[in-house]
C-alpha cells in the first residue's frame, strides 16, 4: 500500500467513526445543547447548593422543602423533555415530517408553560429561590427560540427511493446515520438528474452501493457508466489523487457549482468500482483552496446543506421526498 492509499484508508476510517459517533446533521442542535447546559450546569447547581444551605440552617420547614422540591423537579422535567428531544434528533433518522413538526412545536410551548407555572407557585417564604427560577425562565426563552431555528433533514424510507432503491439494499440503507444518508441522497439526486452520452447515469447500470461516507459514496457498476461518461463532452478528466479509486476520474462541467466527480477502478466481468462525490466548485483553484484544503485542514467534509442548496437552485429534485424541516 502506498502512502497515499494509507492516508485515504485512514480518512475513510475516521469518517466512519465520526459518522457513528455523531450521526446527526441537524442544523442548530449544538446551540440548543449549549444553552441547555446553562440550566443543567449552572442554575440547577445554584438551586441544589442553596437548598442544602437553607435546609442545614433551618430557614425552611420540611413541608416547605417538599414544596420547593416539587417546583424544582417540575422545572427540571421540562428541561429534560427538551433534552430527550435533542437526543432523539441527534441519534435518530426522522422520516415522519408531520409528527416531528408537531413535537417541535409543542416542545417550546410546554417548556415555557412549566416555567410560568413555577413562577406562579413561588410563595413569599421561597423568595431566596426566586432569582434562580427567573434565570431558568430566561434560559427557557432562549432554548425555545433556538428550537424554532432548527433545520432537520427528513429522510424517505427505502420503499420511496424509486430507481435508486435498486442501488442500495434495505439493510445498508437502514444502517446509515443521518450524515451518511444526506450525502447518499444528494449524490444520487445529482446522478439521477444527469445523463451521459444520452443515457441515465443510474437506470440500467446495475449499481450496487458498498460504502457511504459523509461526503462520498462507493459503488460497483457496469463499465458502460464510465464509457458513456468518457464519451460525453459534459465531463472532463480530473485528478483522482485524493480518492480511493485512481485508475481514472471524470468531473462534470455543466455547472459553476455542484458538479459530480466519479473516480473509478476496473473490476472483473466488465464492472468498475466508483467513488462518487459532489464538488462545490468547478474550477481547480476555488475547488482546491475553497473546499479540498479547507476540508483537510479542518478535518471536515463537504457541507451537504450547501450541496442541497445548490441542487435546489438548479431544480434537481430530491429523492423520495427528502426534505429539510424547520418550524
């Protein structure tokens, strides 16, 4: 194995580990989590420290302690419900847009109602806890606002993939994390909307997906795919040094941004292995400095939200009703 191949293998392994550990590509998720910490790590600690002090010094009775604990537990439960929603978004693959929209709409309303209820239940003897409840309500307001800014990919089931369903097995498809699915659906949307030498890229090519990464897809296909691409003026030869398959490479030239690149290697029985991805920039210099170097220096991959925006601008239909949900 050459040094370049070793780097590619290391990059593949790192991407798969990252996709397994952080499968979600929900926009805004991190910001909500950070804000939740303001309650969990700051306000809840303030409350428990204060409760310990007032109990030890006898400033409240046992009945009052039970009452303030109930108020605090209800507030904590409201924040915990939001945290559960975020965990579901981070680890899951939403496919029911209507149910998700309803849940996203209810979460901030429920949270704010609980904080308002807590303020209304504060009695004069609980005055020392009032600043904590007030601060927690401000956190709740911020969390509610951030929840309304979330953008969530909603993925189609395998049965709705159309011609693409023949390219990827149900087991492989269901085993992919959201970040991998986003890439797969973007790349195959571009392929489905593209022809080479007058023939569709997907239909009739006997494509079999083998691996999916956060920015590329590996699949086996009939050699006719590469033959037709090589004979089409809408594609040109391109470097394949940073890809797994290096026998040859072609890049689409039809658009200023969002072109398909396919690197390949021959396989027995007139088949090829293909590494397919979408480049944000067509020209060599912007692609090198605006995408390739940035990705390698920061350890990131091609932004699939940016790819989807480009595909939308170019009227490339999403596969199976894939969409981005926001409240």
